[in-house]
C-alpha cells in the first residue's frame, strides 16, 4: 500500500508552482505588445494546463513559424540552468566585492576595545576626572 502523504506532496508542489507561474504569466501578458501562450503537460496524470493571454490568439498554426523566426529565443532546460547559474555566480561576486570592508585597527595599544560576539563596538577610555576642583569650590561655598 502506498503512503498517501508521499502522493500528496508532489501534487501539492505541482499546484503551488503552477499557481506561482500563472501569476507571472498574467503579469507578463499585461505588458504592452506581449502575447503569452503557455502549455504544461503532466504525463504522469495525463493532464494539460494551458494559458493564453487573450482568447483570440491562434497559436497552434503559428508556433513553428514563431520558433523558427531569426529573433526567436528558444530555450531548453540545460540552457536555462546554465544561464541562471552564471547569473547567480555574478551577483554573488558583486555582493562579495561590496561586503569587503577594511577592518579598523587600533592606533594606540592602551585604548581598550570591548567586543561582543553579536555586535562590534568600540568604546574609548573614559577621561580622568579631577575632583579637587569640586572640593575647593565646596570649601569656598561653606565658608561664606
């Protein structure tokens, strides 16, 4: 007997991804001059999902003509994975270059620096407080 959860998980994943893709198709189809035709076929369940950005698109007769056009961009999974991999590497490289900051070095050895594991903070040493001035003033005030 098959586990019911094992069957539901891939089905739920297909539904969620299809809903996300449908929202992107809708947004892309609303751009000026863009016609969207999308067909997804689930061979295991013998189901087909199709999306047309407008009801009047006759795409079946034009699909091969559109794909063979010199300006057509026809992708396959390997090409998309490679392009996305290069994009991810290049953006990670930019982030790494931006995040490199020069470290501050204490110029005087007697200056104390408190370091917390969660937050880097530098506190200067407190200035010396001379209380003799206050004592003199206090004496002068009491003599009057």
